[in-house]
C-alpha cells in the first residue's frame, strides 16, 4: 500500500514540474507589447422627448378637434357645440375686438378647438386661420384674451428655365411653380411681349423670390431678373431701385414700364383687331372696326392702360356703357360695352395706370361679353399694336455705374440656369 502512495506522489510532482515548464515556455514566447494603453470613453446618449405642438399648444396635454367653418356659421355657433356658457362666448367676442373681429370668421376656413383630457373636456382655446399667413387664438381657460400670430415665413430664391409648350401658365404649373409668377411676368413684360401670341419657339429664364409658409408658396415678392425669348427677339429684365422705388429695366437701362399697358384686361383673348373693313356681327354689313376686341367673362375688371383724366363715362346705344380717358396731349383711349362703369368714374377724375374703370359686359351693339379698346394718337384712331412708345424713367446717369454692376451680376446668374429640357433650336440666332 505504501508503495502505491509513493508512486502517486511522485506522479503528481512530475505533473507539476511539466506544467511549470510549459508555462515558462509560453511566457518565453509571449510577444512583448510596448504600445501605450488608450482609454476609450463611451458617451451616454440621452434622448430628450420633444412633444408635438400646434398653434403653440402641447398636443400631449389636450384633446384636439379640427374642423372647417360651415356656411353662415359664427363663432357663437361653433362654441355652443362645446357647451360654453353664452356669457363667456360674449366675453370672448367683445374682448377680441381690437385683435380680430369675430364677424369676419369665414366660410370653409380652418379652426381647431383644444379641450382638457379630463371628464369635463373643458375648452381651453380655439385657433382660427383667417388666411395662410397667420392664425388667431381665442384663450378661454384661466383668463379670456385673444392673440393674433404671424406664421413663420421662409423667403427662398428659385430659378427656372423652360420652353413654352402651350401657354406660360401651363408651363409654370408643369414646372411646379406657383401661377402667381404668371402675373408677375405679364406685368413686367406688359408692353414688350404679346402674351396672346406666345408660340412654341418662345422660352424663358427667371430668378424669383418665394415666401413659403408650412411648405406652401403664399407670395412671390419679386422677380430678381428674367430673360424671355419671343418673336425672334431677346427681352431682359433686371430689378433695381434708383431712388424712386423698385422697377424693372432692360440690359441698356431702359425701364420696361411703358407709358401704357399692353391690354386693358388680363388673361383674355383677342377676337377682332383694328381693321378698315370688318363684317359687323350685329349690323350684318361691312364697316371699319377701329378698335381691338378682348373677349373675357362678364364682370372681368377693365383697367386703364395709363395715367390720365376721364373725359367721358356714360352710355349710348352703340358703345353701351363706356369710359374715355385723355392720357396727355397726344394719347386718348376708350373702353366700350361695359356691364357697368366702376364707381366714381366721371369726367374730370384722375386715374392711375392699372386702376379698375369698369367691368366686361355686352351692352350696346355687342353679341357677347368683351371690351372694345380704342386708341387715339393726335386725335386720330390708330392700331395700338402699331404704336412705338418710348420707355419711361430710364436709369439716370448718376446711377448707371451701380446699375450696370448689378445688371452684370444678375444676367450672369441667369446665364448659368439650365433648362428643364433640352434648349429648343431657334429659328433665329441669339447673339
């Protein structure tokens, strides 16, 4: 027995010696690490919850009821549905007078009512949007008061270059541009470009500003610069202020604002031009037609094409309701067949370019709603499209250096704008 114990003890001793020898060998061949130890710090990220807000109210704290104003619905009608005491409704209406007249709450306008989340569901406030740029909040919890808040407005500059396929309006709509730009361009180029005869060879480049609220364009404050190719000619426009207000000028510094507008109505069509011999649709015989007929819907505003003084504003069997304006010693215009003459139009009244002087109709010898526009030069009726009128208020000599510097900057930017589609091949070369 002793023999076996001794043998086991010797075996254990040998095993230990082998284990120590193995560890020593591993330590001997272990590569030495001589680099520096780098401490890595892991930041703790804390997520802060931001509650969604609407009209300044935390949506987690209130029940929200959104709706639109029904026909003939008043503030009182809306609040009654939330069981608000009539005395409190009266307090809301009277206390808001200096901020917002509740009688102006309009049909199909948006409103939102905020109520508490408890069983009482008490009304805390009502928000109303009179338009896209602002909202009104009627507070009705601890105290009754009203505040009017302007929505956050973002001003951004955009640029577009496009070929006109059918009309300027459709071209801009297809390019995802607000149709408000149409009015801007028509006003800018009222005399240079015949928008009634735009064709497929016409194209344009425009740099313009947009005011955006809640992702929607609410206004186009100005066109910074533009280039239009029409009827084989180039038309440039640069926005500039030479001390008497902002205006548009061409590349030579001439004002685009002529003495007269191109047409007395917007977005109509010409049904009959100035002619020495035309078959009259009512009289059924040939006679001269010394005017230009613009077809438009009944009630469409008619504008004076230039500053002047009213000499006639009356009715006769041929002209129907009409207004005649003397612009200066050389030019006079007349507007026939109105459904009605604008209020205040009478002989001796001074009018400004673009002022409404009447509304399209079919009074007198007319078969349908239109305005017959007549133009006199030195007492003789002439075709307004044949008259070349010099521009008004060009860039003054004292401002030319500054203007040309601004012009070069804007036109250089216009040149860099690329077309949405391949630039059209022109019938005439553009220098």
